[in-house]
C-alpha cells in the first residue's frame, strides 16, 4: 500500500481501532473478554479498567483542588486578619478615647465585629459574583457543549458562610488586641 506521496506504508504506520457497544443487560467486561478471546492480537481495554482510571484521575484532581483551596483559605485568613488588625490599629486612639469615656470591651468588640462582617459580606458576595461570571464565561466559550462549572446553592451558601466566619475570626483577633491596651496607652499610641 502506498501513501499519497508514493511512500510505502508499513503495519506500524496504520492505526486502527474500534469502539464496541453492548446490549442492555450485558456485562461490558464480559463482552470485552469475549472479544479478547475470539480475536487474538487485539488490545482490548475493559470498561471497568477505564472507569477505575477515570476515578483515580478525578480523585487526583480533586485532591489537588482541595490543596489549593486550603492554601487559599490560609492566605485569605491571614490577609483578612492582618487587614482587620491594621484597620483597628489605625483607629486605636479613637478606641482609647471611647474606652476612656466609658465604652466597654463588649461595645468595642461589637463595633469591630460589625465592621468586619460588613466588609467580609461585601467581599464574599463580590467573590461569589466574580466566580459566577467567570464560570459562565468559561462555560460559554470553552465548553459550549457541556457545563464545566456548577455552582449549587449549597456551595454558594457555604462560601458566603465561610467568608463571614473568617471575618468574625479576624474581628475577634483584632478586638482582643485592642482591648488588651489600656485607654491611656491607646491614646498615646494614636498620637
């Protein structure tokens, strides 16, 4: 046999394959094994082997994404705690004056917590909105025939809840730092 350029083809140049289906009720692996027995020299892959390979690949990518998520959690948490602490310490003089005028630790803590929750709620909603827009854009351009990204209400609610809990933790840290400073010291530091 000759290729279009007149060059002879060998068996190594040929790549043949076939996809085989089975009837409802038939065992796919049994069909593959019958083909392997009846047609010597044919490489037959069992559907169960392909399924196992797909599951292991999916598990690997799931673990990779989980690792990235944990890393993002740690970085986000530290960044948020640092930002909240910096915002509170910029106003440490104000907090010192409020404490000198009789504000309790609880009142100051609630003020910081309210501000933190407002910031993290807006940030969480913005992050969810950005994820939805990017997911839909990627689905619309890259994966026209299928949906790559699925944002369930449970996932979106969990992300928002996580954002709020992270903000509360950061506010708790910042509040603990503020109330540990005496009013006189806070006023002196803020000068």
